[in-house]
C-alpha cells in the first residue's frame, strides 16, 4: 500500500511537468512562426533601403560592329560619402551587364556579358576631381588599368561622368539571334570591398554607403543612326 500511495502522489507532479513542457514547446513554435512571417518583410525593407539609385535611362542599339548600351543612373552622394572623398579616399563603382536569350524549355541562356569599373577621387593639391574608367571588375585598386582618364573642376561634373554611360559595347552582333527574345540585366553599385580595411569595417551595414541598383528588362534593339556610329562620349573610348 505504501508503494501504491507514493505512485499516486507522484503522478499529478509528472502530469504537471508534461503540461509545462508542452506549453514551452507551443510557445517556441509560435515564436518561430512569427519570426518566419517577419523575415520576408525584413528582406523587402532591406532591399528598399539598398535601392538608393534610380535608372532613368537604358537604351540598346545595334550597329555593324556590335551591340551598344547607353544608360543614366541617378543618385546623390550622402554627406558621409562626400566627406570621405574630400579626405582622399577614392570610390569605386562597378557596372555589369548580362544579355540572356529566353528559353521556354529551360533556364534563360547567357549569351553576352560586360563589366567596367569607375574610380572617382579628389586631388587635394589641385582641388580637382578625377574619373578613371577601366574595363572589367577590378580586384584591387592598384590593378585598375584605366582606358579613360579625365579631370573635372567640380564634383557635380565628375559625378555626371560616373552616372552616364554612352555607347558602351556590351556584345557582338553574332551574340544576338534574330527573331529570338532577349533580356538585359543591368547592375550598378558602389563597391565597398575597394575601400581601405578600416573603412570597410566602419561602414558595413550603414545605409548611407549603400548605392546600388539592378534592373532586368526585355531588350529592344534600336538601329544606330549613321551619326551615332562614331562614339559620342569620351567615357566609351577604348572600352570594349
């Protein structure tokens, strides 16, 4: 009888412990559900914050010697970024273009790609701004072999050269299949990996240092007029 009585006394305690564990598990499950529901909104908010630039123009033209792209990216430099420039820290912007051929039976095929790096810097001794443009994505600041170099008296003029892309050759005529649908992916960003190491640590996650945009749209080729066969912008010279 003593043994049986003890068992009856412990049974309510064990049942209460089980109920507590169940309540704890249920609470954790509810928290996980709430967290999963909040993640898409957080990602959307982050993407909205990252899109600090606007693509105000994008045009592709077909010529005898290639496919050319003209674009304009509109953005303003935040004060903290401009202050860094005035202290002698150069900025590197990366442009990338991909041309995809639509395929209904499989993923779209990449038929062409092009990239360039733009360096914007302030020269304290001359109080002038310098823009260097090189073909490809530069792995380090010292490896930039620019094919276009230009000095400007004001930051506004230099920034205009960074934002404007005129007649940039992004593909060969043979890359485009007549009669097929093609899409163009255009991206532009401030490359924070090219900043000095201390700056990379300090600006990580700061919204003011996020200057980027990516746009995907159906490519419509326009025939280049004879007057446009000659490259009409110094920022295009020598950049293939």
